[in-house]
C-alpha cells in the first residue's frame, strides 16, 4: 500500500471497517489508528498503533494528525484530516 510511511486512521468498526483496519495494520502496524464505537468489536483487530472510541473529544484531540483517512463508518462526520 502506498501509505505505509504515512500516519493513517481507519474509522468504523462494522465488517468493512474491521477488515480494512486489519489489512492496514498488517501493512503498517505502527502507523494505523482505528476509531470505532464498540470496544468489543475493535478487539478483533490486532496490530494497530492505537484503538480509540469515537467521541467528539477524541476526534478533536486527533484532528489534523493523519495524512490518510479510510472512512468505513457509513457516516461522514469525522473530520480528522
């Protein structure tokens, strides 16, 4: 993948979000952060740099921290770039 040297975030913990987060973590484990709303689902993904519960506070804290955003939440509300 082209973003292996860039900080990336995968937003979403549904089936697609979990799959994409795991694939990204396999490619660049130290660079991928996973945002989701369900901690029990997010535990299925291994190897990410961080797993964060998607709250407004977390989004504000990490705004502008990522060069690549993979949006798989189904809601285009997270403005992380």
